[in-house]
């Protein structure tokens, strides 16, 4: 099993206690130490003191594959239990959002499930975080994307409050660009999900689908005050989180030679296509920090293509797996 070892800094108080404790035990052991010296058992004595000294070292906190998966599923279940406590069915002719709220709180988790991120949602998130403060330290989100400025408002608050993010089902476009990337830790696991638009439970990996970013190209776009304001927010956001913003707008070149990608692009247009970066590539290419995932994590593809297989994608839009090649 692959494990990540994280050494956390100990407090001064803990260090002082440890040194006092070490001195106390050495004092108790002094008669034995003198006896060892008389018998020239210096190797045993050295090992003993070294072992006692290790008790003052910072303790490693292990985050294994199973730990990541267990925490991920626990957060997802916490939100679902609160949501479906009174009702777990969707009447015929109704959608998920007709029956359930877009945002709610379960313990230390802020739960968000929405097809569209807008200013109303951003206002609600800001208000809830202000009200709960440090009691909220996790965000579980499922979203098809939405308004970039509103998503950045949410992302700024997540980053400033050091909250962990747990994408669930789908986190596409503005959700991936600005909310997922804002998390202190970003957990990726497997869970049950109420899929769009059939309202059926499916077991899936979260789809963190990137596409689109406010990058004015034409003169008319550059003269658009609103667009330039959002572009300025975008630049400040990525400078703040320390991630390369090319993750949001650089079309992976492995897709340019993929016949299914070309066919899909000609049928549905680029706005309905998203691409998923493997976690390892997010870390190594785009400098995304704080990812927590099973080291064997991988998406399944349609054989011979970069298209996500049906079992590893949601029935919304068309998803492709980005390769390591970049334009």
C-alpha cells in the first residue's frame, strides 16, 4: 500500500514536555546506565538514549489510500444523510433541484449541489461561511459550472478559510476552475451519486472537468469592461492559489488527433466538451497542491480513444481524458 507521510510541526509546549519527560526517565534509569558503563555496554546504552530521543521527534501522520477513500466517502455520506433524512425520492416529472435545496450544512461540511453557479449561490455561501466561521472546514460540491465571477467569489472564501474540497459526481467548468482548485486539500474518491438528468443512483468517480476561461482574444472582447474585470479576477485568483492557469484553457494536444473528440466537437461544439486531467498530471504539470487520492486511481476510456467510458462519466456533455502532451 502506498502511503503519504506528512510531518506536522509540533508546538513549543509539546517539545518542552517531551524534553522534561526524557530527562525524567533518564534520571530514573541512571543506576542502570552506570551499570552499563561499568560493563562497557556502550552500544546498548547509545541505542537506548537514541530510542528515547525519538520520542521528542514530530510524529508522522499517515494518509493512506484507504484513509483518503474512507474520509471522502464519509463526507459524501454526511451530506446525503442530512439531505435524504426526510425524503429520498424524486417524483416523476420533477428534477433533483425541484425537490432538494442547492446548499445546506451537515456538521462541519458545507454541501452544495447545483446545476448552475450564480450570484445567489455565491451570496448564500458567503453568508453561511460568515455565520459558521471555523466550524465549517469542508465543502462537498456537485455542479455543472456556471458564472465564473460567482465561482471565484466562492473559491476565494474557500481558500481564505482553509477549507478542504470534495468534488462529488460532476464538478465541471467554473466548478473545476475555481472551486475545486481553491481547496486546501482536494479529495478524489468513489461514491454513489444521483446522476443528471435521469435521477438514478450510479457509482462513479468525480468528474473534474476543465474547459473555458475568461481569456479575451479579439479587440471587441478586450474592450468589454465586464469581461476584462472577470479576467483580472481570474489572474489574481490563480496567482493566489499558485496553480498554472493553463489548466483551464490549454486544449490538450492528445485530443486533436482523437477521432471521437473531433466528431464530438463538430456535433455539439466546444462548450459541451470538457477534459479531465489525471491527478498525477495536475500535480506535476500544473502545480496543483494538496491532492488526496488513491494512488491507483485512473479513469476508464472507450478503447482506442481518449473519451471517458460511460461508467466513468456523467450523462451530461462529453468528457475526455487529457494526455501529457501540451500545445
